[in-house]
């Protein structure tokens, strides 16, 4: 455990936690004293992250879940209330890139799948987790976004559109929580060495990018009870 244990005793839920930024956040939160609830489709990836967390004395609850299984998401809040009684931190990190193609060539099924993961799943998560975050003395929500939301460009299609939508989603939610103890913010990690980045920029040298571990400090800061900003976009690009 970290000597300072910035998140000691807090319960944190992280989506897309089996690899990349989500896995790095999960491991760091655990070393900072949080009990982490890890959501991802890949069971093997979740188990690897769990092993790393246990190796440093941390605790994790694994929830294998496809975020397009909306009925499963809807049952998450009640199950967590029964077990933990509250939720202190929600990190909405999971996302898919979709196709890099002109809008007029985009496959309709793929378009809807990107919206299901990037937007509809986050709305479902917000809906089921809001009551738990309100039970916390200092609920914190961090929604991961991208520079593609504010600076869309050719061929980024559904990804850019959904990131713009999720930013609006988070800001509406933040406005509705203005008079609560919950703080909701957006975080753009910027160019980071992940599988999604490699798929979007196949010719890019990954060694030129920061690692997921290099951005997790900002997540810890935003997840702490001391964080007071609300409805803001923190941009690390």
C-alpha cells in the first residue's frame, strides 16, 4: 500500500479495467487503499489485474460484463448497495473506437455498437450508480473522454460523435448534482500507449507516447475527497 493511501477505505468502480488505462487505474487505486470493483468483458484480463492487485495487498471484486448487456448493468446498483452500502468513486473508462471510415461508408450495426458502449452504457451506469454515489460523503465520478470530441476530424465517425455526446451527458449529470456532495468531471488523458491508440494510429511509434501508468496520478487526485472541481474537463493532452 502507498504510504499516504490517498483513497483508503473508499470503494471504486472502474469500467474497461482489464487492460490499458483502466487496468493501470485499478492497480493504482488499490495501492492507494481503495477496494476496486473491476468491470470488463475479458475474464482473463480481469484475473491478471486481480493477481497484480493481490500481490501488493490490495482488494478487488471482479465483475465480468459486456457493457452492451444493459439488463446486467441495471442490476449492478442494487447488488452493490447490498454488498457495500455505497460507492465512493466511479471511473467511466470503457470505450470502443469503431471503424475509421467516412460517415457515408459506416456500417449501421457497427455505428450502433459504438453508441451502445460509449454512450448508452454510460447512461445506464449513471442511472444505476447515482444513488450509491449520493450515499458517499464525497462521491466522485470521472468520465474518460478524448480530444476527438472537441476537435472532430475526417474518418473518426462514431467515436468522435459519441465522445461529444458523453461529454454532454457528464455535464448534464454534473448540473443535476450541483447541490450534492458528488463531484462529476471529465478527463482527457491525451495520447497514451494503449491498444485503441495503436489501432487509430498504426504508424505511430508507441515509445513516443506516455504510458497508462503516467496518467493515473490525475485519476487519484480527482477521486480523492479533497477534489472540489465539478462539471469540468481536465485535459492532459
